[in-house]
């Protein structure tokens, strides 16, 4: 009896119309189009995925440097050809950097070999631990800004810092210009 039931079942399957061979590829293509459209919209709204060790998280929202406030994240091309940076769309062929803003126009900043102090009008200084590294991850020498002098952050510029000790940030190239 079991053989008879199986035989009937297979005869029914043979009578069903065959599905289109294009159904699966078309569904995959539609899903890819939805993902691309969503990714493009997220990119336009400032969302970025970070896959480097310079910041601890995966997803960040960036703002233009000219509109940034302390704590915001900005994306920019390195202003000086220093340090190892992966390939990317910047004019020098490197990837854009993603860093946290610690000082904006009107703030005074003091760079030392061990930290960055930010002075805002009428407030106690905020000190960020940021020891200067003599060499990058590939052993090349890194420059440093003028230590001991207070620098006034001018309009259209910000001071940025990375959360990773080997991060390329304002310790090595000073003010970042808004793009």
C-alpha cells in the first residue's frame, strides 16, 4: 500500500506546471535592487559603515565638517600625505577618514605629546588623552603639530580625534577643513 501512495504522489507532481527558471534569479535581482536603493538613501543621509579598528562601532552618522559640533562624526580626505591609509576615492587615491569632532570654530586647542586640551569660552578645559606616536603602523615617521602653542580653531575647520591609539587624526595634521 505504501508503494501505491508514493506512486500516486509522484504522478501528481509530474502533472503540476513547471515553475519558470527565471523566478529565483528575478527575486534575487529585486532584493538586490531594494538593498542598493536603501543603501544609497542611507549614504545620502550621512550613514557610514566603519570596518576599520579606528572606531569601535560599525554604523555611524556623519555630518559636514562645516556644520559639526563636538561629538559629531565627520568624514574627510587626509589633509597631509602621512600614515598608511587604504585605497579609496580621495584625490591622493586613499580612503576617506571617519573621526569624532572634539573642537569647532572659536575653541582654542593645545596639543602636547600626551594629550589635546580644548578650551571653550567660560568653561574648564576638556582634556583628551592622545599620546603622539612616533611611527605609523608601517614604521613611517609621523609629524606633529607645534606643541605648547594654543591654536584657535577658525571658521570652517574642526579638530578630530580617533578612538584608536594609532589613529591618524588632528594630532598629526592639525585642523581639518570642512568639505
